[in-house]
C-alpha cells in the first residue's frame, strides 16, 4: 500500500514460502525428467546432423534448466536467511524494552 510504513513479518509464512519454492523446484525437475525421458526415447534413433543438433540443443536446455533450479534454491535460501536476520534484529529491538 502506498504510504503505509508498517511492516509485518510472519515467520511461519516466510518459511512456508521458502519451502513452497523448493517444492516447486523439485516438481519442475520431475516434470522435466519425464519430458526428457520421452524425448530421449525418440531421439536415440536419430543419427548424423539431426542427432548432433539435438545434442547441442539438449546441452543448452540442460544448462538453462540447471540455472533455473539453482536460482530457485538460492531464492529459498535467501528468504530463510533474510527471515533469520529479521528475527535476530527483532529480538535485539525487543531487548531495548526490557
């Protein structure tokens, strides 16, 4: 909301978000594995230039899929780290009132 300077962090929701991202990454990988299994059954019979072109495309695809996976895991890790940092700051701030 514009002009709303309040911030509310629900630690359970933050952890759930990180867990959801990791679960989605695993589900995505499982789907990609299924797709590649089906594609491999067909492409294994290819020869020559078609096979070479497919292998090049597969390497590029795998590289990009790997990057997506690592990015999703990095996001989940940073969410958890941010939550831990926020919680530590919150506790320090609470200590000022004791």
